[in-house]
């Protein structure tokens, strides 16, 4: 007999667990930034995926709150360090750690977060622990590889579509895949079943990032919650810009290159002009097609799961679709 699963119940128990975590006390300058960034909230999507994938097979999800929370601590560690590299002033509407304290403190606090994430994984069943740690290590390294590729792209004029897809796979998607795979492994599922969930997460994660690229240009400004066209202003090599550079010819190409090279410009004018170029080249449709390709691939893997809890199956499926259809 399977137990009814509620996203709200999972999130309540997860949030209560996360807010009850302690990371250390002295020196306070080292540990307060960790509590600070973890208290800023967020959707908690990654640990929720771990709990839901576990709930596909077992009902006692409270037993894996610690490893699920470890995924969230690791995710926030990457955000803390990414904010330093991007010199970002805000995170979830609040001052970033390096702004509120200083970059050196943010680096050290982030390092401790990674250590604490490992500490939260060690209570996993000893028979499963080596496999889970190996997968976690691989994922952590790949996230760093993706970030480095993203930084490398800033100095490269032409980025190929294949290279961009691989970058977002590493930087964003593999952690979603690991979160789902971890839940299945902790529920005692075999490697084949866990790998289906991993592949589902990776493909959906790539689609999510392509959706983010699209929303940055085409979102409803009132719903988006941040400046529409920020990627255009920064000449960020998103899927949209990569395809535009690939397809543009003649005057359209000259206009695009002019805006990319411009140092002094009106931001709104640049966003309007580059968006018009995207419209002319059919970039929105191409992005939606590529996005859908990865979503379809992911859901095909999801449908092949052998999950006894159909309630959890439907909830995980609907949660994913809600994220796909988001407007911000």
C-alpha cells in the first residue's frame, strides 16, 4: 500500500530540517554567512526532487531529509561562489554574501558549506555510501567544469551550439539529475532505474536553462521579476545569441555585430534592436523547438520508470510541467 504524497508536506518537513541545521559557531564571521544564504529561501527544487524520487518507491521520506538537504547546501555553496565571480550585488532580492561581508569571507564560508554537505551525506546506508559519494564527487566536479566553460565563453567570439548545450548540461542540469538519482538509490533501486531518473533530470535541466534564455528576452516584464533583456545587454552567449550569430547574414549580421561591439548605448534601445533581429531570424521558434526536444526526451525516460507510487509519480510529473510552463 502506498502513502499519499503532498508537495506541501515534503517542503514543510524539508524547510524545517534545513532551518534546524547548524554549521558551526566560532568564528561567527565564518558561519553566519552560511546561515544567512540558507535562510534566503529559494524554491528548494533540488532536494524536493530527491524526496519525490525516493517517494516513488518508499513512503518514509523523513529518513532521507539529511542527504536531500545536503544537495541544497551544495547548491547554495555554488551560488555563493558564483556571486563572487559575477560580482553580483543581489541574491533572491537580498545582498549577496560577498557584499554583506567581503569576498574572502564568502570564499571561506562557501568552502565550509561544501565540507558540511559531505558531513550530511555520511549517514547514508554504509552499503550505498561509496556509490553516492562517487556520484556526488563527479557531479560537483562537473558543475565546476560547466562554470569554467561559461567563463571561457566570455573570451570567445564564436561558441558552437553543441559546446553551449554541454556547458549548461554541466553547470545546471547534472545537479538536477544527481538529485533525482540519489533519491532512487536511497530507496534501494537498481542502477538502471536510478539512471533513468538521472537522465530525466539532465534532459529536463537542459530544457529549463533554454527556457531561462528565452524568458530573459521574451518574458512579460511585470511577471519576470528582473530586467528583461539582461543577457542581451551583457552580450551573454545564450542559445539565442549563438543561433543568431550562426544564421545572420548581410545587413542583419552587420547590425547584430554593431550592437555586440557597442560600448556606449541605451540599454532599452539595444534590447529592442537585438530582439527585433531575433524575431527576424526566427530565433524564438528555434529555441522553443530545441527546448521541447529535451523535454520530450526527458519525459520519455520518465514514462519508462517502474514506480509503484503512482501518486508520487503524478506529482513529480506535474511539478516538472509547472516549472516548464513558468513565466518567470
